[in-house]
C-alpha cells in the first residue's frame, strides 16, 4: 500500500505544486490516487498556510478531498498545529467532519490523550513513531498500542546512506515489543532519506508513503512537479521489485 502525503508543513515558499487550499488538495489527491495511491494523508491549512486543527478548516478539507476520491483520508494532529495538549484534545472533540485516520506522534506531550479522543470518536489512529525520539518506547508501553490502526514509522535521518540503517534500527525497536504489538507498520523517510527508506519498505513488502510532505524530488534528483509524479515513481519501484 502506498499512501500519498500531500503537503505536510510545507508552504508557498516550497513551490507552487504544494497544495495549500482545499480545492488544490482535492485536485492533487485525485491525481495521486489515479497514479496509484491507496490512501491520502493531508495537513489542513489556514488561509495563511499554517497547519491547523480548526474544525471549520478540517471539515472543508475533508469534504473537498472526499468529493474527489473514494479512499481513506487522514489528517495530522501534530503538536506544531496546536502546541497546547489540552487544546489539541478539545479541537479533536469539536471536529464536525471526521477523518478516517489521524496521525498522533507518540513522542509529543499529550499523545495518549489525543489518541484516546480520536478512538472515542471512531477515528483510526496512526501512531507516529519517529527515529531519534523515545516514541517507540512510549508507544510499546501504552495501553492504547493494540488499538491503533497502524504504526507510522518515520525515519528522520535525512542522510541517504545511513537512513536505511536507521530505519532497520527503528523497526527492530518496534519488533522488540512484539512486532509493534501486532499492528501493521507503514515505513517512510523524509527529504534525502525518503527514497532509500521507501526502497527498503518495498523490499520488505511493507506499506509506505510518498508525497510532497516527505520529498520534493524524484528518485533521480529531479524536482517533482506533483504528488502524482512522486506516487507514479514509487509505484514503478514497487512494481519493478516484484518477481
């Protein structure tokens, strides 16, 4: 399974191809799904381009994307979008339109409370476990771990040479807890480490993701013109690895 991550925390300065408005996100999602993406992950944005958990904005983004695609759609709950953990929970509980999934970074303060609020509302949780943090330890010790939809294993090592080894170490840390307590793992990297980690995920037959949130470049180093181009490249790598 390849998930497309449409925009992340990027803004207008990262290029015109990064979708920032609900309409642009919907169009980008439709093209990425047509290119082979099976899920969509998106960061709803304020008119100024900042990530937000605002119920009004989340609703507008989800309605726009769901009008363009018929696949699961997930959003972020990253602390940068709402630094106050209590306020983050309040935002989730105030959502009027619910995503299929929401990512919760387990190393962030308030992760357990945010995940609980999402589960109470019937939203699937992607447990964000980042390399270079104590996220794996915290997640494996959490009573909520068996209830999440998947682990989103994020390799923050951007060195294309060392990122795959960092990924292996992160997966080993999760396996030490019993295979991430029996839930699936989606493995991905970022920036220069994105494609080396994606190749590792493909070789292992794991779910992965790609999109302008994670990288602005195609495998050969050329700038990506769209999320669809990145998804098409990822699908080509996946298909080439099959017997």
